[in-house]
C-alpha cells in the first residue's frame, strides 16, 4: 500500500522516530491532536498557527510529555508568503522536512447566493491556497531527502454538499482534487499524499468560522454545529496510523465512510435530505435576538 512506508521492516513498528513533521493549525483541536500523536511516535515537530502564545503552550506540553524537540513558527496560512516561509524555517532548523500536515482551516456559513465574496476568498486562501503553497515549498525538500508524506486534512463535506456551508465545501472539494492529482504526480518521487476526511469533530471549529448569513452576523463566535462529534484525539491517532501505512484516503469512523458512500450512490435521496437540513439550519442561523 505504501510507497514511502514509515514502518520498520525489522520490528514492524513505526519508523517515524526522529523524523521531522510540520503541522499547521497546531494550536488547538485536530492539529494539536495530530501533533501530540506524532510526538508520541518520537517525531521532531514544527508547529504552526497564528497564536504564538497557544503554540508555545502546546510545544511545552509535548516537550515535557514526550521529550521531543519542537520548533514554533507563528504562521498565517492565509498568507502565501508565510506558508512558504514556514517550510523554509523548518528545513533550515532541522535540515529537512519528512512529513507535512496541512491541517489549518476555517469555515464559512451562509447560502451561496448571499456569501460575502471577500470572506469566501479569505477562506479559500486559508483552506486551499495556503496548503498548496506549503506543498509546493515542501516537495523540493522531500525530493532531496528521497521522499516524504504530505497530509491534507479535508472533510467528509469535501465529498458532498453542505447546506449553508457551500463555501467551505467548495474549498474542500478543491483540496480533494489537488490532492488526488498530486498523489499521482509525486508517486515516482516517493512522496505519499494522504487525504484525511474527518466528520463532525468536537472542536471549536464552528466558533471560529465566519458567519455570512444576513441578519445573523451577531452570532459570530457561537457554537452552531449539529452535534459534538468525535474527540480530536481519535482523528490524530487515525491520521498518524495512515502516515505509517501510507494510505491514500482516510475516514475516521465507519459512519463517516457510510455517509459518503450513501451520498455517492444515492444522490437523489441525498438531495431530498439536504433540502430539509437547509430549512433546519436556516432557522438556526437567521434567528434574531428577542430583544431586537
């Protein structure tokens, strides 16, 4: 299955110990969980996110718990220059980059016909152009090193539409397409490209998403996801397992996989379901304060 294969042929255990892994969006949620799972394997880490303070807290915890070397590089993945500079800083400090985990991302909620295009462009910068820029910067380093692994964290809604989340879905559709192409293009360079597709996860994602629903902007920062989902640690451990195995595409739960299968094989039924979900979500997003 793997063309890189971070597994010891002698012991059957992970061969990630001592490898250099860059993780974006590492200050909280899924990114923090992936970083912790990589640290448990003995990886040297480069942690990136916008908040220096939160990154330092994560770094100190991982150094203390796992005894690994951690470099903190505050980075806004919505800025192409900073995305590329992140890889340069990692390669300069450690001499190489073995694993790149493009996890940083943000949501945008609102009907497609009402989205503020400036907001949508920004979300594309963070969710798509930033990861592609980091990939482009990492590939030459990995080629010189004889190979590596690039992980793009997408979502199951990169497989089917999300009512009032069409802008976010579009960014994940784009990331999925680029990942599939890069996987084929980089195979001869011994570089794995893995697409991780989590479902609903218990993080602060919805609170940090942009609200582009007219009349509901005041709800920015509220939790509005349809449930809590799985713990981010489960996504982290499953992602590292996929890196070790050199998998192509990853689902975290059987339910996530089944939902995507249903969407692919029963598009008409899916459309019927999405109409009703749209009505439900619109009522939640357009709810106004009783005091107004």
